[in-house]
């Protein structure tokens, strides 16, 4: 029995909290959350936390903003109620893809308003090569010139004096061919922009993007958090934004244990990183298990769609050999599943017999589940850092879930007793 320890459950992932408390041998603390009709969050603490060690477990999934505000209010309420120490336990850290540097809009696509819902049999494309830009065809050049010739000539505007203008006109007399050629070039340049779009003028100003990383850290600290526990931060530099201790637990030992215990002849398989950003993570597993490594190089390009809207396309290329071998895609986070489904198609096209995606955080937002169902992925393995019950019902045997409750329960126990948590970085649950 652990004394002077209280674990509160946020509304994001109560199943994980129940499992953690079961391992610790305690009951979750009494915490009531509710919402007013205008959306405001109300938190009431039912148990005494005076001079106790409090852990508030809230994962950055689901309605992220609502859950994060609920976490802040709960932390503040515990500090106001004279808690000795309050630790925010966030298996999936919110806003971890928006560090202090400006958010790259060429990365994960932002949510879009879709007027018509997708059908169950929506057609998905997993091609990794974007369409070629349309060529400047000249077969209808005469008709284009004829159309331009019928347009009224633009008014001449000049700041030259009368003498200078006369000299210039004598040196370069007006030519309708030269004028048509200039206007044709302008028309070809504007062909990249659909009708109704406005041509952007480069004023030299670079747009400013809010620094969400430092803001989230400041909000948690200001609310009264004394300690942060999370797992596999998407961007490790987040730890430097805090003035309080941050324990970033690793999911790698758990993933390695699955590979060695559930992948037949795993030494003959290939560890694959779906992008360059995850190469270090994937090579660490490959080196630890003595396996081969491959990399998918991804280059994103922005294309204008309509008005000022942009969309990005990714060109992917495999570096390594996966022919007649099992490919294991390793990543820390999957949201829309766009990257791993495209990577799976490339691996199957290059001769991989099976493709497994092994990830730490499975968010699966939007139409991610439908994309996975239609993709070349044979199986997706993820942890329960986010709720997976609905995803499991939809994917069935195609989704396998790894339990992280033992890791977090052991971390909470050790921190509460003043013991080292470094062993969790080395052996995980093995």
C-alpha cells in the first residue's frame, strides 16, 4: 500500500488510469469534472490532498484543448488545496509537434472543413510522386495571341519627362509583337493560379507563427505543476522549455520487446524509418537488435489549389533493400496515417513480403482508420497512450495494442519514493 499518494484521472483516458492505479494498489482519487452550457470546464476535488503527493494523468488526445485546460485547472486546484507536490502525467504530450521554431506548414496537414462526408468506400491514393506540372503547350499559341490582340492595350504610365520619353521611343519604337509576347508571358505565369486567386506579392515580411512550445510549458508551470512525466516526446527540445523536472520515458524497450517476441525470424527483417526525422529513433532499435536499416526519403512541395489555399505533396524514395523481407516501419506518432500508408505502398512495391507499422502514439484522427484499412499495411502496433478501443473495433486483428501502464506505474512509484527512474530508460517492461 502506497501512502500519501493520490492519483487523479482526467477525462481523456480513464481506462489507462484505472490500470495504473490497479498496479499501484490504490483507487483513483475523487475528481468530478463537468462543463457549463457555454463550454467552460468545472473541476471539483472530492478527496483531501493536503501535504500529499498528487499525480494528475491526462493524455494529449481527443479534444486536446479542452483536456489541456482541464489539466491546468486540476493542477491549480490541487496546489490551492495544499498539495505537497503535483505531477502532471501526460503519456502523449499535447502540442509536441509545435516547438519553439515556427511550425512548418509543409508538415502534417491541418484540418480542413469538408462540406460532404467521406463515403465508406472512399478512394485513397498512396502514390508518392506528385503529378508533373502542366507544360507550356504552344499548339494553340495563335488563338491565344488572337485573344490577347483583342484585349485593350494597358495605359502607358511613365515618370519620364517629355524629352526623355521621346528619346526612349526613338530608341525602342512600339511593337505590337513585343507587346503581345510580354502579355503572353504574363498569362502563362498566371496559369499556375486558378481563377479568383490573388497573386502574392513578396514584401520581404515572413509570417510570424505563435511559439506554442514555450507557451504550453509556461502554462503548466504557472498552474503549479512541480514535475512532468511523458513518453517519447515528438520533439525532445520540449524538455528545455521547462524550469521543472521532466521525465521523458522511452517507448523503445517496449517496441523492441514486441519485435523480439512477436516477429518470427526478426533478424532477417528490416527496420525502416518513414522519414529522415525518425532515422535516429529507428537506427537505435536496429543497432540494438542487430538488424538491417532502410530509410524513406521524403521531400514535400507546396502547390496552390484555390485562392490563397495551399496543399502539399510528398515525393518518397526508398534507400535500402527490402525485397523478399519483412519491413518494420518505426515511428513515434501517427495522426492522419498519411505518411505510413504511403511508405507501406513503396515498401510493397519494392518487394517487401509484409509491412508492419510499430509506433508509440496512435492518434488516428480524421479518416486515418479508413486509410489504414485500404492501405498495404499488414498490421499496426501501437501503445495505449491514447484510447484505442474504437480503433480496435474498426481494425480488428490489423491493430495490436501494447500496454504502457506498467511503465508509468513504476515511474510514479519510484518518483514518489525518491528512487531513480533511469532503469525505465534501459529495460522498459522486460
